[in-house]
C-alpha cells in the first residue's frame, strides 16, 4: 500500500492505517521514504520527456480516423455497416 499512500490515492481509512503502521515500524518508514524518492524521481524523469509534438498528435489522429473509416460497424441487426463521416 506504500506506493498508493505516497501518491495520495488511498481512502482516508487506509491512509490512517498506513500512517499508524509507519509510526510504529521504523523499517516500514524507511521503505516508505524509498517509495517516495522513487515516485519523485519517476515524476521528474517523465516531466523531462516533455509532450509529444503537434505533428505526432496529428499523425495519430489521422491514423485513428483512417482505421475508423475502414472498420465495419455492427448494427443492432448484426449486419456490418461501413463507418461514414456524414454530418447529422
């Protein structure tokens, strides 16, 4: 539960349980500090990567659109129908 506690994703009851355990067990507290350090480093490295370029996003959306156009859609009757881009 330590990684989830470090990330702040535990519910209140579980977080309180972890806090009590950390207060009572110095080895667990030491491990928790390692988890927090690893989380901070992971965040730092991911932030250094930056966001994908606008061109990469355009290519991805174009590929998704092309795939949607070529993939049959199942009708409720079970008969395949080609996807269309017609406006409502």
